[in-house]
């Protein structure tokens, strides 16, 4: 169930496996408990991210904003 902000939380997903791993975290496959939709969830290690400095934080914010861009549908795989 989404939290007060309307955003789903970690309890809303059943994690199925790791799709990829990077310097600051990993991308995991998960199933949304309410919709049964399979999604990719990026999990960041905050301590590693902050140790990388403000440039690393800016990169993480940009990565979060890209899927929300109007053309993001062109980037999704089927």
C-alpha cells in the first residue's frame, strides 16, 4: 500500500532477483504486490553515494528524473 505521499514503499514489492549492480547500488526485479506488475527497482547505497561527493548525488538525481521524462516510453523494453 502506498504511503501518505502516494508513492509505493519497499513493503509494496516482493523482490525476485538482481538484474544488475553498480558502484552505488543495484537494480532488482520486483513484483508490485497490489498490481502484480513486474518492475525494475533501483536500490542505492546512501553511504557510498554520499562518499562520492556532490557530483555523485547529482548523477543519482538525474538518473531518477530520466524515467519520468515525457520521452521515457521510448526507452522502455517490452
